């Protein structure tokens, strides 16, 4: 007896994935958080947004803000281990 079925093969690719084991964090309601926010507010207040006359100038201001925010974040944050009980978000 002949069959109407064709054999079916499925390839499943398994990709190696890097699992992060550490993260930078600032503890809520800590002195570090207060200092981070105070410094961030001063940085934002210090931005000269009055002379934004082109897309390029806006991009420069955004890059400057991003760089300053990263510096402030790393200045006030600390590296902690991620465990299976960690809250990531």
C-alpha cells in the first residue's frame, strides 16, 4: 500500500547566548540616588537649548547629554551580581 505522506524534517538552530551575571544599579532612596538625581538635574539645567538652529546642533546636544548621563550614572552606581532572585526591571 502506498502512502500520500512525505517525510518532514525540521532544523532547529540553537545559538549560544551570553547571560549577563552583573549589572550596574543605584539603590532606591539611597544617598547615591539623591546625589545622582541632583547632578543629573544640574546637567540638564546646564544645557544650552536656546541656540538649536539645526538638526546637527540638536544631535550634538543630545550626544552631550547622553555622555554626561552615562558618566553620572557610573559615578553613582555600583556593580552587583545578578542571581535567580534578582529583579531585573
